[in-house]
C-alpha cells in the first residue's frame, strides 16, 4: 500500500520569458507581457508530494520536517525574492517558464529522497495556471 504526503511552500520571484535567438518582435508575439525587458514577478505556490510505503517503525512515508527542510534549502532559499534570469545559475541558459521551473525543482529535490519514493511537483504560477511534473 502506497500513501502520498504533500507539503505546500511558496516563493516570490521575478523573471522574463524570452528566447535570445529571436527578435524582440517574435519574443513579444510568443511571450507577450512575459517578455517585459524589465521583468515581472509571481507569487509561486508549490506543492511537493512524496509517495511511498509507510515505514512500520515510524508510521511515516517521509518525516514532514525533513521534507520541509529540503524544500527550504533547495527551493525557497535559492529562488525566493530572486530574479530567476539574473540571480540563479539554473536559468542562465534556460527560459524560466513554469514548466522549466517545475522540472528544475524536481531535479533539485530528487537526489535527496530515497530511491523507492516517488516525487511529484505542482507549481502554481498564478491561481489559475499551474504545471505538474513527476519525472
């Protein structure tokens, strides 16, 4: 029997969506307001879910305080109140779309979990726009 446990987190970050190989006009056509040369920000909402079997000794799939610490160290401390394009190595060459941010977060967390645990990241860029990544 597998059980999924989830932890919510948030971070505030600025970004600009653009492809440096395109003209400003093409970037504007594809990315619209998100191509603002002066950047724009989001209050990202994150849900990290871990699925696995319950440890018979602890009753946990994963200790929530450990999951909280992983998210803080590898996501919140890295991305919160940052310009993703300028202040993070992860997006120096990668367009910081919600899709790419979710994959980067998954890749940051995955190595710190036991191999038998499944990981899912849900990232809300706005209240209505969100992406999910499960690896």
